[in-house]
C-alpha cells in the first residue's frame, strides 16, 4: 500500500475519476435504446439502473478502503475467493467486458460521425469510423500515457458542460405530458430498459483502481463513490427528461443511435445538433482512449499475476504495449461484428454479473470490512434480479446476443481451466508475481 505522504488525489479528483468513467460514451450510445423500450418512462429506467449502481458502490467503497491496490475489482475477487476457478474466470471476464465497452463507444462514435458529416450512412463509412475510433486512441496510448491523462481531464469537463448547456437551454421547450404515466410501457419493459442501459453507469468502479493514491482513504473513498454515482444519476435523469420532454418520440426512435443530438434541436436548432454530435465524438473518443489505457494495464496486471499469458506483461517506456495492442485489436474486431443494441445488452449483462460477484465478495467479507450486512445483501439481491431480468428478456428478444454473452462466460471458464491449471503453476512463482495486487 502506498505511503500516505505520497497520495496525490483529493476528494474532488476521486469524484472526477468516477464521473469521468461513467459519463463516457455510454449515455450517448444507449439513450435511444432506453426510449425504444420505456418510452415516457425512460427517466424511471435511468433511475432504476442508478439504484443498482448506487447499491453496488457501497460494496466497492468498503472493499476499496480495505484493499487499496491498483488491482481494484481484480484484487477484491482474489482476496474474497482466492486463486481458483471462479476468481480466475471472473478476472478474465472483466477484461473481456472492457472490450465490449470499447466496442460500444466505437459504434456510437460511428453513428454520431455519420450523422454529423454524411447525409446518408452506409456500411463502408460505418466500419471506417468504427475503425478510426479505435486506431487513433491506440496510437495515442502507444505514444504517451501522459497524453491520455491530460486529454481525459479536458474532455471530461467539456462534455459535462455541453450536456448541462443542452439541459438548461431545453427547459422552455419541455412538454411534460410526454413523460406522463399514460405514455409508459409495462413495468417489465421499464425494468429491462434500465438494465440494458446499465452500461452507462459502468465506470464508477475505476475509483477503486486509484485507491492507493487517494488522500484520507477511509473518509474520501466512500464519499467519492457515493457522490460520483449520485451526481451521474441526477445528470442522466435530467438528460432523459430533456430528451423525452423536448422531442417527439418518433423523432428519437428514427434517430435511435444518435438520439441525444436530436434532443438538442428544439432549443438550439442545427447548432444544438452539431454541439451534441461533437460532444458525443469527444466523449466516445475519450472513453475509448481511457478504456484502452485501463484495460491494457489490467491485462498487464493479470499477466504479472499469471492469469494471462506472459506476452501481455511486456513493457516499453512504461507502456504495456502488447497488452494495449491486443486490447485495441480485439475491440476492433468486436465493434465491426456486433450491432449497437447487442453490444449494449452484452456490456450491461457482463458488468451486472461482475458487480453481482463483487457484491457477493463484500458479503463474504462483511465482518472484515465492518460493513452493513443488510445493505450488501440487498445489493446482491438487486444486482441478481437486474441480471436475471435482462437475460430473460434477451432470451426471447435477441438470442444471438445472449449466445454471445454466454460464450463469453464459457470462454472465461475454459481459459481459466486450461491456461490457469496447465500454465500458471509454472510462472506463478516468478519473483515479481503479485507485486501489483
């Protein structure tokens, strides 16, 4: 654990990490998905997803205070369950899940780029913009980690301010009748919508990866988790009110993949559309940039601990180059192979599963964590119900998406069975093993 005198991140910085992680490309990508299912109850859908995130943040806060390491989620699972089939499979699943989020952001980047620059979209430009959205951040990550961190700080501020601008400007144009109960879909559809868009809340867990750098951790870590999630819930609810209240639903559904840009038109016209489209490009690009950075280092950490092949732990100028390249290339293939709605479902299901397991880890260690067992048990139940609801809906509505999701699980288990059992035992005794966890 890092010496307290070397800690550099205060409460504001920690909250910024959480907000920046959540308000990435997700909200720009999934708003249209939520409207298509929940209709006038889109605000409720975002609220339900936020509750799941808020409850899970309690487990993360308690675990982060106890286990202050760069490993974050990985270290929590290892400390709770030890090195076994479950922990190894979940750690690999976490790495795969971040590939899904990169793919989600890349597809959203392409949708907004085509809406902004082209009069008619087509398959060639769709794949071109998807590939551009992954390849440019890959180059940035290979050149300098400093460029990643500096660009992230600036872009987080810009995209949040632009979203607030759209919300404030749209107030005079809101028709609250569009949010009335008469325009809501069934309760099940509303719940499903919330779980599909849950991926928009993924990112608060990144605070855990910076735990050893945060000042006064026992005080600031819980505050950072709860504050960042609550702030983003409020922001998303306002965005949902703005989108539904200011724009006819049919228009939002016609522009499903770039619905947020359409939502800006009533207040700011074509200028508003352009502003949001640019904000979406910045947000999704920065999210890809940061996630390649983070997942590249996650692969490096897992490789050092023997949970991924050793070629993932090769460094050059303090950059895990091979892990970064593999992360980007795998995401590139995925983004060009799966459509936006399927990626959103797979991403949300993957993180709901991982967060459920983290909640179970917190429950297992609740005495050691000095945590409220009732709150954590509630988190376990709610996250399990959320995951089950999403999987049941997907089974009947999009079997291909659920097949891909379960293939991820099977791949994670098989990788752990064959690689973990046959190879890890030969490298796990390296002198630098587990130095980061």
